[in-house]
């Protein structure tokens, strides 16, 4: 049995018995060495005056570890009583104790009483103890004044002094300290070298940090490797963090827990789960699987990489779960949208009598917000009221967000009003909550309130405000907010700039969006995706396709959003070759696929006329959502295979997929192309009766077109008359086109009258009526229509077609002769026409003979 354990069991008996000073002091030191600080302090209290000067530094250290200021003050009294306050080691330990126990004023008092004595005035360790305290309490100016006072007193700083300074100084001051280090030959001091590297990395001066690291004489110091790995990750260079981890494994360096936590954080940031698994294997081999910091980082990494099942396995392998592990698991579920699973872990945590902290409650409230469970959020709030963490800014902000997202703006507003200090997070929660509920005007009202309250917005708030302008489709207000962004100095922020690009794009100002994008000093992948989407949305698909290759040239790896956007551009102009190139790129670089991306590929191949490719992707999808099925239904319909579309619809229902309004639109359209009138009408009726889906205008248009193409004009008109909504242009135009096809002038005139009443200024509406009169031989009426169009300056937009040749799409407009190859094209057309006439003539002769 260990001596300290025997001593611990007999401690109560020693209170009334006499201990020899030597035994007392050695026992106290033994307890402290074993980390049993409270027992050491209790043993000291048995006979305080018998403690020697060699014991007091250890006792002060014990007080620091248990953060017990009362013990520390008692020790201070005894030190004065024994006349040991002039011992440099004891006094320095005393200042350190007061600093770490949060009583900085007492630390200053001790220092000032001793600083003028001869023993202390030149002791750099004594000066360092208070220098460290100034910076730990955030008193930067006072700390620098203390350093200058130390220099003026003739005390030369040592490596520890300079390390303390480097931890708080900026780049320019840090460079001066670096120069001082070089001039005064502090070479090869591992603490200073590490502090310098850390300073440069914290100032984002990557090359300076790398230069020092690359010239290190001793590379066996694991701390400097950890600083480099963590520093690169903090600066967004997570790939280099992983390279450094691979390098350090080849060096003669003993890895510690921080080596794994930093590397796992980099894996989570870069979404590199494969490398994370390698690190998982390494830490098991080196015996770190039971380290609480390591397995918390491991769990977090799997959560951020969306491997929730792996995170769960790590969670349940941990036997002694601290609050950090529970929080990591709740956060992993919350971040991946598994809100109910997060609630389950939270309930287990409470069952295990683990007291939740502010981070736990913020995550739980975030889950309530995501799934809109108002009652759960209120019950969590009721629980929080009983506890002091309810006043935490993060918890209050989470409560405000929860109430706003659940649609209870009144409760959110009450909470915000009750907050003593409304910081930027609280205002941001309110504004973001309104935006997510599409209450854009209210969000802008709160933004004005925040501005009036003197709170400066951050990039998240400005992004929300810009999105509110986008939601209101108010470009004038958006321009005003743009001006506010410039004045606030947030123009260079990539998230704010991207939101502005998106706003101008959706409001139909692609030039403004383009200018903003190219003015951005730092562009991330989201920004590139935004401008690519802008071009696609505003009728510039060629520009969108070109940007995709430029993204790759700028060393960005396109994600599923990039690919989905460019595939939409490819689909709009049926540029099959470009689509195949992009598909090949996806396979080659192994871009992580998802349902949206696969759906975009299916849609692209269908619109480019390659139904078999679309079928292959559809059949090999691991998961199919309703959009996947709708794409294939529309594809079969547009390619004239209505029976296959109807068969696929039955298969879709058997798979348990609930159809939506788009499903029925595709089916009715398929029946329309195939002339299956009865089937189309039946599907339209079943949409409401069997599936409870209310038809939209597009469905009514398709039924009118279906009946009109079949020549059932009276049925089509009667159907229009019983529509529950006012017919729009498309309805009357469909009926007019059908009347023209079947030469029904009377009903055609009626349809045209209603069409022109809806849109009197569109030239194409008159053209259909003009053709109806012309084909019916009503020349006078046709002439009147032409005169009306000329008088009003109306023209029909020319039809166009395009062809893809040698990776280039050429567009041809009706009546347009601006192409450089117009003559060549017409010569080939005439040649083809003559050949066709010859063949037709030969065929007729053969038949006659």
C-alpha cells in the first residue's frame, strides 16, 4: 500500500496527534506529487507553523490547482507570520497563485510591496509572474507598461518574458521582438521558437512561420509540430496540416494528445474522413483511445464528415463520458439534421445525472428550431430559468432563434427586450429567425433597431439583411444596403459579397453581380458557385459553362452545387458534349455524389436527347427521391414513351414514394404527347381524389391542350369555364392554337378575345389569330390584325434553334442571316432539297411503272 494512501486513511486521527515537522512536510509533498491537492492542504492545516520554506511553493501550487483563494490567503498569512515573504521563490509562487485564482489586485499588491527590495528588483522570474498576469486578464497596455518598467529597472528579459509578449502582440510588434531575439542570440531556444511560429501563424504570416520551422535545429519537440499543424488548420490550410502529421510520424517525435486533436480537427474541416480513419488507427496503436480530449475530437471529426454512425460507435465505446463527450455527440446529431436522436442523447445525459452546460442547451435549442417543436423548446426554457446558465449570452441567443424559427416572434422579442446587454449574436439570432420564416420586413425592422442601438453588425447579420432584400425582390433597398456594407468596411468579406452577388443575380442585374464578384479580393467556392448560378439564371448559360473550367484552374475542387449548377446550364442549351465532359470529370476526380447531383445528370441527358444514359444513372442510384422519379417520368413523356411513363408511375407508388404536383404534371403531359385523352383525364381526377393534391394552373393548361389536340374543342372550352381560378394566358393560347388546328374560327375568336384581354401588348398573341384568319380565308380580318400590330409596333419574337458542333453551340434565329456561314448553310439546304426531290421523283416513277 502506498504511503500517501495510508496517510490519507489516517488523516482524521492526525488532527489531535503530534506529527514531526519532517514527516508533515514530506507527507504534504507526497500528496501534491500524487495530485491529491486538497488532502495536502488539509494536512498542512493540522500544524501550519511547522511547514518549511521549501513546502510553501508546493502548497501554493496546490491552492492554484483547486482554485481555492481562501487556502491561498491563509498560506499568505502564515508566510508573513513566519517572515518568509522575502523569499524570491515563495513570493513568485504567491503572485502566480493570486493570478491563477482570479485575484489580480492581490497579485499586484504583493509585487508592489517587494519590487523595490534588493532581492527582487533584478529577479526576472519575479517580474515575469506579474507580466503573465496582466496579459491573462486582458490588460495589454498595462502589461506592456510593466515590461518597459522592467527594462528601465535594468532587468533583461529572458526567453519566458519574450514568449509571454509574443503570445499577445501583433505582426509588426512581433517582428521587432523577433529582431531582438536574433540580436541577443536566443538561438535554439525551443520555447521561443515555438512562440515565434505561433505568433506568425496567428497573424496569418504562413511563410515566416514556415521559414523558422524549416530551419529548426532540433525537430524532436512535439509542441512545435502541434503548433504548426494547428496553425495551418486555423488559416484554412488543412491539407498542409495533414501533410505535417504524416511527416511527424516519420520523425523521432513522441506524439501527445494535442497532436491527434489538431489533426482530427483538420480532417473534420476538410471533410477528409479517410485520413481521419488513419489517425483513428494511429491513436489506438499509441494507446490514446481512452484520452477524453482525443476521443472527443474523434467523435467531432466523424460528425463533421457526416459519418454519424461512426461517431455513435466512438461515443458508446467511451466508458467514462464527461460533459464534452455528451456535447460532441449531441452536436454531431444536430449538425447532420438528426434532431430526434440529439434529444435522445440529451435525455440519456440527464438520466446519467450529467449537468448540461450552455453548449448543451444551445445545441438542444438549435434542434428544437430545426424541427419546429415549440413545446420542447419552451420546456427547455422552463428548465433553464431554474439555472444560472439561462443568463448566458449564447443560451439567450439560442432561445431567441428557437422562438423565431418556431414562428413565435412575440416570445423572441420579449426575450430580446429582457436582455440587459443585447450583443451582436442576440440581434443576429432575431434577424436570422425572421428571415428563415420569410418575414423579411420584420427582419429589416430589427436591423434598423440594432443600428439605432449602436450595435455594429457582423458579416452574418449583413448576409441575412441582404437575403431579406432578395426575398422582397426590392433591388432599390438592396442597393442602399450595399452602400451601408461599403461604409461598414464589410465589402471585402467573402460571405457578404457573395450575398450581394446573389441578390443582384435574383433581381435580374447580372452585370452588377459580375462586377461585385470580380472585385472580391478573396473568392471561395461558394462565391464561384454564386456567379455561375447568376449566369445560368439570367440567360447566360455559355458563361456559366466557361466558369466551371476556370474554377478548376484556380485550384478549387468543384462540389455538388458547382456541378448541379453547370449541368442546369448545359441542359438549357442541350450541349451534350459539355455534359459528357463534366460527367467524366466527376468520375475522374471522384466528386462526392448526392441525389441532387444525380438528378441533374438525369435531367441533362434527357434534355440532350440521350434517354438511355439517363436510365442507366437512374437505375444505379443508391437512393431515389421524388425528383428522381419525376425526371424520368418527364423524360419518357418528352420522348414519346407514355406507356413506359405510366408503368414507371406504378413502380414509383409500389416503392412507397409519394407523388407531388410535378409528378402529375409530367404524367398529363406524357398523355398529351401520346394522345391518350381518357388516361390523361383520369390522372387529373385521381390527383385530387386519391392523392389530395390541388391542381395548379399548369395542370389546367395541359388538360386544355390535351382536349384541344384531340379535337374536342367544346369539351376544352367547357373545362375552361369550370376552372376554379381565373384562366391565364397559357390556357387561352392553348385553346386558340387548337381552334386554329381544327379551323374553328368562332371559338378561336372567343379565345383570342380573352387572350388579348389578359396580355394586349404581346405580339405572338396576335400572330396566332392572324394565322387562324389566314388559314380560314378571312383576308379582311387578317389585314385588320396586321394593321393593328403595325399601329402598336408589335412583333413576334423570332423562333430559334441551335446545334452543337466541335464543342461549340451555334444559335440560329428565324429570318436571321448574320451568321458568317449563312451562304454555305443555304447552299447545303438547297442541295439537300434537290436530292430529296430527286429521290421522291424516282420513287414515283418506280410505282408508276
